[in-house]
C-alpha cells in the first residue's frame, strides 16, 4: 500500500490540531489513559499509523507492554482500573456509531461521569473525536505506520 499524499494537511490545519492537543492535555486526564483511548479508537478503525503512534507514545509515557497488548480485549482482562474501563467503554461507544449502533448511552456516559469531572470528560470526548478524525484521514490518504505527520 502506498501513501496517496506526501503531506495530508495544510500547516494552518496542523496548527489548529496542535491547539486541540494542548486543550486535551490540559484537561486533567492522565496521558497514559489518553494513549489507551487513542489506541482503542485506532484499533476499532484499523488505523495502523495511529495504532503505531499511540503505542509508541504510551510506551514513552511508561505504559506496560502487557496493558498495551491487551487493550483490544480490555473487558476480559484484569489489567485496567474501573476508571480506565469507563473511559474505554465511552471510547468504543463514541467510535462505533455506524449502522444504527446506539452510540453513547446514558448508562455509558453516567459510568464515565462517576470517574471524571466535566473538564476531564470534555478532554476524553475531544481525544476520541480527534483520534477518529485522524483515523479517517489516514485511511483516506493511506498514511503509513511509522511515519510522522
């Protein structure tokens, strides 16, 4: 598979994205959890560059290989806290919105709200949305794993 574009985004777009990342990281959510959210979203969307990038970022932030390898099956493993599980459930529900899927139900939202304040929930929602944006852009232009934007 060959990339369709050398640079998929205008510099002004990249500046805007950097501002979004700054807002996300100022939201009070642990960076390792944000990496898990990015990873799980990217796994669902089969976005290899984002799977690669989130795994690399999480590893640099001190995340364990055990947790990274098992996030795809987080429900069946003992490696995640209740807070992380609530964030991952929100991630999946917000990402899987195709073909009449229920999306984020009140139950899923309320479970996340039990663990995160409003600012943190905003940061998590923005991380999920921005990751979905990147996943779709990368799939469209055939961005390759391991390359930088």
